[in-house]
C-alpha cells in the first residue's frame, strides 16, 4: 500500500511539474497581446470527380496562405488571394466568364475549401457539371 501511495504522489508531482507551465500559459492566453497584426488566412483546396465531397476521391490538393503575403502550393497564390480579397472571401461569388461554352456532359467535379479566411473558419463545397464548367470560372482560385 505504501508503494502505491508513493507512486501516486510521484506521478502527481510529475504531472504538475510538466503540465503546470502549460496550464498557466493557457490561462494567461486570453489576456495576452495578439501574436500577429494579420488575421490568419490559410486554406486547403481540393478537387476531384464525384457528386459530392463525401463520394469524391480528392485528385488534387493545394494550400493557399494569404496573410501577410501570398504563399502555399497553389500555382497562382498571389492572384488567387487577390481575387478572394476582391469578393470578401465569398467563394460562391466567383462567377463564370461569359465567353466560354461548355458541353452539358455530366461528369461532376467537386471542389472543397477547408481552413481559415481572415480569422473565420471556412468550409465550402461546390459541384460543377464537368471540368470545363469549373475551368470557366473567371478566377484562378480553383485553377490547379
């Protein structure tokens, strides 16, 4: 019994020693100054064939970071960030060009966006009738 009590006391002290500073930091975090002047904007964009994101296997995925500067694996990160700023981060506001004609062949392509845009969580899914319709957007956001 004395051995069990010793082990319990030792584990309790070890946990306090290891976790104590973490608890103090977490309690102090709400009053701490912001670590950055920019609200985070970090997104993961995927594209794949299917009727919805659950059924589609992602074929391509890129990252897009827009604050403080454009970066990530997106091939046109700076242009995509500028376009998103222009529509206030509203992916549904990205409209197709008027000079593109696509067939009505049903071969659905789904795009998803997960992450944070200017400090707010983003979850977006859109299904296009086919690749041509997706590529007809007047935007480079989903051009990867």
